[in-house]
């Protein structure tokens, strides 16, 4: 069965997967969604014997139907190779009464690697398939992790260029170092004087700038997106939910068909949406717990039915979740309207014009698979400490938000289902705050980052990843800083327009 894609806002339909990957965003500003959700064509017990790559192939082929077997397998081989420092790309660990699905064993030690090691291969394959003659320009706004993972993924990939914008004071020291030391002849990194939402909304408006697109087309360029709105990112993310279920079955932790909970530290709603797609495709999931930090727009949305971004933007120690506009929520909204593009478009217009929308009572039936929780800064830090003291296991600040929310969910609902906390970053990526959580002592701002990671090593005894050690003597290659309203000019300049 062929799966085709359409826009959540109705402007496009019958788009093959490869073209949706290539375009990233629909022309009408909507997001590509499958016109029909496929179901697993394997049994759950078969999962026990599948390694990560096999699971990836069996899941992704159901949604990327216009990629041939050979193409897809080649993408998977190249994506999940020795870039990952564990044999099967991800690991499931148990600490106390929680399971942690570690998705940070790739090159940039955050879960974005799971999809962004794959996307460039899906995209270059799509370029060939669609005989696209333009150089693809990946334009990305990042709250810290996407940018670096995209830079690594696209670095020196022929036929592509990548431009990354990050909020100048909104990322961790390690994140910043990772980006400004990025190699590659086709990479450009720009710091913006603003927050992540500023970067993201400006990138969206650059995308939708007709005049600029035409000028670019004349010069042989076409924009695409590596942000989590691209289905080429969403689809690879479904895989690890399915894989985790297989591992739990293989370990005898659950019986076939038993429903489990996934608790997901959420920002742009991409990761958790992939979990939801996994459920719709047949994975037994009783609840997807949407964990937010102090920027609890999503928690409020699940409580009240009102999405309202008009509020103070809080900088937290889980910066990759410091987001007020969760782009991928549009895909859930679309499903909650019963696939009504007109209604989805109206709600999204409310968001762009007034920064808010309210869903109708009947749409709230769509909440049933989700539970919204949030953990404030001190709760997250306290959770790092408690888990460390009880089990010796060290988690990062984003995972801590989820672990805290997972406990709250179980306490409030009385759920006995096994729960898996999605672990999205290595503690080394946010070493100073993790250390603060454990010791209660603030690390001074000007402290040498490598001293901090060494201290964390002394506590966690987990090997320092090359992603950290490799930064020590890396030269700074990117020092451009701009205002929000100069971002478009920065793009033009970088492309020589
Ligand atoms: C991106 C990111 C998140 C949020 O994921 P979304 O898909 O944007 O919801 C959480 N934790 C870390 C470490 C991240 O990099």
C-alpha cells in the first residue's frame, strides 16, 4: 500500500514521502501528514529478535513507501553505523522503578542524532528520486541540540548547504562550543540576539518569503528544513519506541500486548508525536506523558484546551525544552479535529495572529492518549539527585523533567503500567547543571567546562564521550552574531545572493 502525504491545512495532497521529505514544510504553511496511518505488518513478538536496524527498516518502510528496499536499507546502514557508541544505537537501562531509553549515543550526545543521522540520507536519496536540480539549503533554528545534530548530519553532504541559527544566550556552554567549532565547507552557524521562538518564527517567515524563494530558485537553490516538522525526522523517531517494546519483551519485563507508558521530555512535540504515531500503528501504549519544564504551555493546553504562548519565556536548565510554540502539535490538532484542514488552519491562524487558540469540547476526546505534567526547575534538579543517590545512575536535566513527571503521573493516576522515560541527552551535555543538582553547589559561570565534565565523571563513572573530549582543542570556526531582523540578510549573504 502506498502512503501519500497531505498538508494539515489542506493546500496539498497526494504527495509522495520523498517529496515531502524534500520540501519539509507545505506551501500553505501546514505540515505533511500521512493521508492514512499504516499498521504494523509484523507481530509484537517478532520484535524480540530484531536489532535496531531491522526494526528501523520494518517500521520506516510502512511510511516511506516510495523509497525502494535497497534505498531505505542503504539509508539505515549509513545512519546507524559506528557513529553510535553502543552496538545497537540506543540502550534501555533500568534505574529504581523506571526504565530509561537512552537516545544519546550518537555524535552530538542528544536524541536529535537518532533522526538527523538519517535525514540527510533520506534527503539526498529524495533529490535523486525527484531529479531535483537545485542545491538544497537546510535552514534551521535550534534551541541547542537540533542545530549541532543537523550540522553533523549534513556536513559535506554533496548537493546540500546548511545554515543554523541559535539563540545567543539560550544554549549550554557545551552546546555552543559544539556549534561554533563545526567543520565542513557547506556549514554556516549564526548566533541570534533573541530566544529560540524568535529564531524559529523568523526561520518560518524566511521559508515563506516568496520573493526570496524566487531569487534563490534563479540561483539554483531551494530551501528545506531539518527541523522536527520534516517527516524525514518524525518517521525515524517512531523506531525507538517500537524497538524499546521489543527489548522489554525480550527481557521478560512485559508480556506480549501489555500496554506501557512512555514519558517524554517535550519541547517542539516531535518526539512524543512519534510515540503517538507508533501507538496508532499498533504499539500497545497506555499513555504518553507529555513532560514540560517551567515553560508549561503544553501542560496548560492539556489542562484547559487553550494554547496560549503569550507569557514570559523562562530560561531553564533544560534549554532544549524552552519553547513556547510547539510546531508539531499542529499534527495532533489536525487529528483532534477529525482531519479537518479548514479548522486546523483557523486555529493555527489564531496562533500566528494572536498567539493563542482554544479547541472545542468535542476535540478534547483526542486528549485520551496523553497526560500533561510539568516539573519546575527545583523539582528536576532534585530528581537528578534522588535518582543518583538511590541508584548511582546519572540523568541529564531534560530527562530529569520527564522522570519527575513520570512519578507524578503514576502517583496521580495510580497506573501500574511499566513506564519508560525517554532519555534525550547525555548528562555531559549539561554537566554544570547536573553537577549542581547532585551536589547542591552552583558551578561558577566562568568555570572551565572540561573541569566540570571531569568532576561529573568522578561521580558517574560513565566514560566521557568523544563528543566532549573532541571539543578541547577544536578551533572556533563560526563567530557571526546578528539581530533577529538581520537573519534574512545573513541567509542571503551566506548564499552569495
Ligand atoms: C529537542 C530536545 C527535546 C524536545 O524534543 P521535541 O521533539 O522538540 O519535543 C528534549 N530534550 C532534548 C535533550 C532535546 O534535544
